[in-house]
C-alpha cells in the first residue's frame, strides 16, 4: 500500500495553478485577476513589459508578497503542504551578496528542509552539493566567498542551490538578467536537462528574442493575463502587441516571432 507521501508524488495535477490572483500596492493593482496553470514537465516563460507584474505574480504565488485575492495550488494542494516539492531562484538584485558565506554553504542551504542542525556537515550532503556545483561549472569555487564572484557566477551558484533540492517544480525570477553569454548558455542547458528529466520550470524572462528557442510554453502578462499556452500558438505578433501596448514595430515583431527566418535573411 502506498503511503500518503508517495501518493502525492504520483498526482497528475498541475504543478502550479493560480486562480483569480490580484495583488495591489496602494490603490493600483499590480496583478489583476490572473489565472495561470503550469503544465507538468514544461519549461514555461512569463513575459511582459516592465511593470507588468511578472515578479510580483511569482512572489504572491510563493507567499512572499501579500495578495488581495486568489487561490494558489501546488500539485493540487496549498503551497505550505507542498513546499518541499518546489525550489525558488530569486532575482540577483534581491540578495545580500555581502553576507559572509561560501559558495558551498549557499548550496547546502538548499538542504535545510531535509536536515537537522547537527547533520549540516555530513559528507553525503557535501558531496551532493559539490555535484550540483559541478553541474553548473562552479565546483572549483566551493570555498570562495559568495560576494567575490561575478554576477554570472553568483547566478550559477543559486541555480546549484535549487538543483540540490531535487524539486519537482523550480521557479526562477529572471535567471538570465545581467549574466554573460557563456553563463546564459550554461543555465539554459541545465534547465533543458531538468525538463528532459521530467521536471517543471517556470521563469520570468525579459529577452523576447530567445523565448521561442528556450521555452515551450509562455504566459504573456501585462497586469492582466494576455495569453497563455504553447509558444508556437501563443507567442504571436497579435498577442505581443496586446501585451506591450502596440510599442513593437513590424520589424521587431518579425524578428521576435520568427528568429530563424530573420537570421537567414540577414
């Protein structure tokens, strides 16, 4: 007979379901009545202009930002009951990089929910953390102070912290912001490998030109939900114009929605 925990992990309910989410700072809604369902095993982007509520939506879903209304379900249950199945990579700008800790210690923090304080230095935990650092190309920096790293290196470390949790759902807030091209390539390769392993990933993303290459599903957001679904059906010129208020011209739209044809014509 399966335990309750095992039965949870065979649940086919959506990894993240957001229903009627509204968040307001002051009198102005930042996110208004948004519904979103993240498909199992997808690599999904949240896309929209500055101020569209992308990061706020994630923070409200995680309970970091207060919501006025809305229901959040992780694998069909309240977030607090399924928090162990989820990993979160915040924006780099929200992290105190002067905190005196090493790269290895940052990654080990991802195991706090499974460890007691006296287990912190167990060899198997350290080996697991080192393996995750190796996966993002940062194992040689394990003893380095986190504040001594470049922006791209810091982002890789936070991705390793998410990897060590072995979460079913990983949420990333602008993982490619302010990183170099090599780091961006390394990160997307890790995310795609996680998708191949059956994991689900949800990213706030700002570079429209790489959406079609990196993601298979997309949520277009501008305070309200504009469109959501598979990239090939949803990431269209019409929906982009709605999301960005008509600020994209025809040439930009062609390059964004048909990047391969744009390259071949150049």
